[in-house]
């Protein structure tokens, strides 16, 4: 069977060229930018970056809230032949230190508040540090850089994501990965030039970054928002005529608890969900609150961006389905025997095709664990990413999630490594053993529970440990509950009985 034809691919920075010059592209606090403004600012920021870091392929990190810098850098760094490394603004200095060292970043641009939180040794000696405002001011007078002619396979970004073990790992995304992701989503969502996307998700995530890229692919407008309360979302939908809203289940829960004026709710044309499954109850509440909006449940993983979506016309009849493959993705369900499963048979979701990332940055061992040659039944061939998620396919082709193979915690749309939390607890010196688990939670999807045994002779630990974790871990990693034990349960193989602890706490 022949492989599918490859679509036309442009360098990532060409997304700035797609909208009509006078059409709104980006709404910032100090006013809107049209596409002519967007092109000029991307060109000047790229020109300044090239003068500052002239070696192609070097990494440029950003650590800032949503605004001009974080919105323009994905395109400007790509145009300059550099690799953008966005750091989640919610992270603390320890996580930023790991990302800067692991990526080998040569320049860090951030907001003053975040830079002030850095400690000695957090920034590598060969990494320059610059404030966000200073960088944007310098870029204003830079020589504009013309659109690039980058190879589609050139590295454009490294997005750091947590797994079940160890520190966050950097997923390598090419120009082709990101261009085709934008094209795919813009296509199946039906985005158009008159659409306005409210960007409430962090731009350091693939789902959040695609809010920008897919909207600009369609020539539409993006309104970035770092919301303080869910009511801020309602206000911005009304103020800017928002038509498109992407969120994760915990935010949808909060939004459905608010009183939405009917005329405001009616402005929304489409709602998209990823980062966790929607419950049947939540689907019903969203459909009742936003009857004019098309609801797109989606499933994805950073290693392949997005894998499936459910056609809005099927949501009412199949509210728990993951849907089918998005454009440019081939999704196979592979059984333990390595063959494509039969209908109704559970297997591992394997994503093939041009959206598959290039692996993990400087981590051949973990790359080999997840990125393998496509199964024999693949049309696309090449490398595939093995998700670790257990899925089954119904006779009508719709996919349904069955469970995860590993212990990664997904809470409020965030992927959290249990080991990272456990290491922070052990590093405090207050505990001798620590186990972090994700326990089902109605609002968060999963809540972090930390089970610990105090270190011999330690005192005041129950008050001190939360204070230390608050300093060392970002808010979304904080345990909802800390369970203190005098002894940990042991499994027959002599290890801490994690399944037993989970069953006890989830009961």
C-alpha cells in the first residue's frame, strides 16, 4: 500500500503572511495588531535575534506570561533559524534551571518577576539573560529579516513535558510538525478570517501554542488572556466577540458554574477540549449553556501534537468517544502481539505520520522507548510514537480511552511526573519515603496525593513539608493531600505497594 501524498509545507514563520494586511491578528494590552503590524514585528524581532545569537540552531528560551514576546517568539525564532524553548510561566526556579541546562539555551528572555526568582546556578554560564521589555525595545530598531526558506525538517521548538518518571523531557518539533498541526486544526475546526480565538491556555503547551498557530493559519485574530478568575473569560468573550475557546475539563467545570448572559454565550461558535476527557454530565452542561457552539472533544500527546477529534455532530450520541484521527495523522490500535487489533479489542494507541515529533532532545534512551518504526499495518511508515494509552476501536471506527500504561498524573490539564514530586519531598530531608499518586477528582480530573513517611528524628514535619514544596514546586504540582504514615505497605517484590496505596485512596 502506497504512503499518502505529502501536503504542501511552509517554514513556520510564514504563518504571519497568511492574513489580510489590515485584518486584526493579535490583541495586546496596549492595542490590537493587524497582520501588517504582525509581519513587521516578527521580522524585526527575528532580525534582532539573529544579531544577538547568530549561530543557527541555538536555543532561545522564554519565561514570561502571555503577551507580545511569547506570541511572536515562535515565529521570530523560527525565522532567525533558532529553536524556541518556552518555559511554563507557572514553573519555579528549579524546573527552569533544568530546562535551561538540558536545552543548552544561549539566551533567556523573561519578565522581571520571574527573572528575580532565579537563584545562583539556575542559569548556565553561557546563557545570557534579558528582560522582556528590554528585548522588545531593542527589536524595534532592528533590521527586519525577510521570510525564511527553512527546511521543513529543521528543528523549530523544544517543548518540555513531564512523563511518569524523571525530570521533564524536551520534545523536538520541526517546522513541518508545527505547520501541519496548524493546518490540520484550522481545517477540521473550520476556522476563518472572521474568527477570534481567546487564548487562555499556556503557550508553553502544544495545545496552547496551537491556539495561535491554527488561528493565524486561517487569517483570524488571537486575544491572549492570563485569566485570574473564570469570570474574566466571560468578560473577554463579550468584549472581543470571541468565537473560539479552547480549554481543559477543570476550566470547563468552572465556566459552566457561571451565569453567562445568553447573548455572550451565543458569540461562541466552537469549543475545543483536550488535556483530559469530558464526562457525560459536563458534555450535557456545555451543550445546554452554549447551544450554538460546536463542541470538539480531542485527544493528543506532545510527542505527536494532536491525534484524534470527535465530530461535533456525534457528541450527543457518543459523548465518551475520542473520535477518529485528525487530518495528517494515522492512528492505529496495536495489541500485545504487535498487530492491529480487532474491533472492540483493547490495545495501545500508536500515532504515525508527519505530525510525529523528532524525539526527545539529547535523550536517545527515552526516545527509543517511545519512538519506534511504524507497525506493519501503517500506511505512512517511518517513525511512530507509542502513546502508552490503552484504547479500543468500535465497529464504526470511533475510539474509546481505556486507561494509561504508566503512572503519569494528569491534573487540571497538566502532565505531572510523580517522581518529580517525590524527589522534591525527599530532598527536603524531612521524609524517608515518598509516593505521589493521581487520585480521581471531580474538578481536577486527578488530584495529587502524596504519601510520606517521616525521616527518623525529624520534628515539625507536617507543617514544614508543605512550606518547602510550595517553594520548590509549581502550584499545579502541589499535593492536594499529604498522608503521613509510620510505615509504607510493601509488595511481594519488596517495593512500595503503589497499586495498593492507590486502591486504598481511590476507594
